[in-house]
C-alpha cells in the first residue's frame, strides 16, 4: 500500500505504507491505519461530506477555512480524505469512488477511527425518473436498493426458463435519512437554488449504473426493458436513481451505540446520522444528459450549501479535540 499525505504548509509526504498489519478480522496497521481508506484516529472529523468524484471533493475543499490546517490523504484503494475546518468546525470531505461496496468500506473504516457521533452527508449525482430535470437537485430522504438477481442469469437458457418464479431484479425495503439532517440540507439548497429546482423524495440505489438502472445494452442479456415501470409500480414515490445512498442509510440504521459510551457508560442508539442529496445529471424521462460545465457550476454553489447544513447540525458526542487531530496541527 502507498499513500500520499499532503499538509497545508506545503509539505508533501509520500510514503510507502509499510506499517505492519494486524487483525485479519478488522485489518489495521500497527500505527492504527485502516486497510482501505488508510486513515487513523485524528485524521477524520465527526462531520463528513462524502462524494464519488475526487474533483468534487477538491472543489468543496476550497471552501474550508484558509487559516486552519488542511490535511489530504489519498489511499491506494482510491479513497481521498481531506480534513480541515469550515467556519471553525472540523470537517472531512471524503471521495469514495462508486458503488455499494465503496460506501461500506468508507463507513465502517471511518467509524472505527472516530469517537462519538458521525454526521455523514452524501452529495452526488443521480438520474431522475420523475419531474426533476437535469440541473436540478434531489434531496434523497429515503432509499431502497435494486440489485441484479444473479441466479436469474444462469448460463443456460434451460435454467433461465426453469426459474420462472425468479425476477431479474430484487427490491429491498426502504431505509430513511436522518430527518433533521436532510431538512437542513433541503433548506440550504432551496435558499441557494430556489424551490422550483429542489425536489425531495425516495431514491433507488442500484448495484449497476447500467442493468439495474434499466439502461439498454445490446451486449448483455439484462432483462430490464420494464425495470423503470416496475420501479414505479413497486415504489410510485421513487424519483431518483444512483449507487450509494441506500448503503449509507442502511449502515446508519444498523450502527450500534458502541462509539457513544460516555464516562457514565450511558448507551445511546445509532451512532451515525446520515443524509443525501444529488444533482440530476441524467433525465431518464427525456433522455437528456447534463454537460460537465453545468455540473461544475452547480456543485460550486451546492458545496457551500451542504457545508453550511453540516456545520449547523448539532452533535452531542464528538472526538476529543486535542493536538492529535490534524485540524489542530500546523
Ligand atoms: C455513476 O456515474 C456515479 O455517479 C453517482 C452514482 O451514485 C455513481 O457513483 O454518484 P457520484 O457522482 O457521487 O459518484
Ligand atoms: N448516477 C447514476 O447512478 N445514475 C445516473 O443516471 C446518473 C448518475
């Protein structure tokens, strides 16, 4: 493993990650670095914005306080962590790439190196299957997952036809965003973009950009020609498609109170508060796709809105704000 750590004072530390690894159950280096995201205690704040795209993370990072240290760590597995302060509050911006497993790596590994509550906002891109046109923003206040039913696609035609009870795509139950957090984001986005450009509703997180989002691809047998209409039958309130929000909400719901034990050993429920919003880049109703320039313009404004929502969100238990934290080091 190799990582690149870049401090705001211009020092650029390129190191080969040669630390000894321990514990096959939850691998960590002897210096306390997690295996894929490569961060350790003190390098990630309790308030986090997660994005897919590294350039979006860098764009948001431009808003972080100029008079506070800025920490960057780029992991060999494609995670980019940027930690600093916004309006004096410690913040991490973490780019994770794409898909359900990357969200799982990120949430679990970051959870293991931060004490106290985590507030995590995903800000991504999505497709619209409702009234939202390209360039608008969808606050995803709940999500379900659509996964390809791999058994349905067994090798032979005979087996496929034998499996008539099977459906090519599976739909999960709905998991919800934290109501206070998503309402703060919704308000900030409406203030920035206007009510007509911000939609709030149910999102489908899919395990492919292509097959399980109903895209046609003649190179594969996908059995998805009716998928978009099936989504509307199963969940008529669904308005967007993307690839990570469900896993974030699901893990927030599954999170235990383990990191929240205070000195009195009080146990609270769910240590993670999560919410999600996304720019509509693909209009699956009109088949319009946005230009990269427009994405850039929108995320410039949205970045500030999401940061404002995040620092305004109250957390009761946070990581000790001491000299071991990168936001306190020059
Ligand atoms: C697909 O193009 C990617 O874009 C969306 C999807 O969820 C998927 O990750 O989000 P990001 O723009 O945050 O990556
Ligand atoms: N991201 C997705 O996952 N789907 C889209 O259509 C656009 C962005």
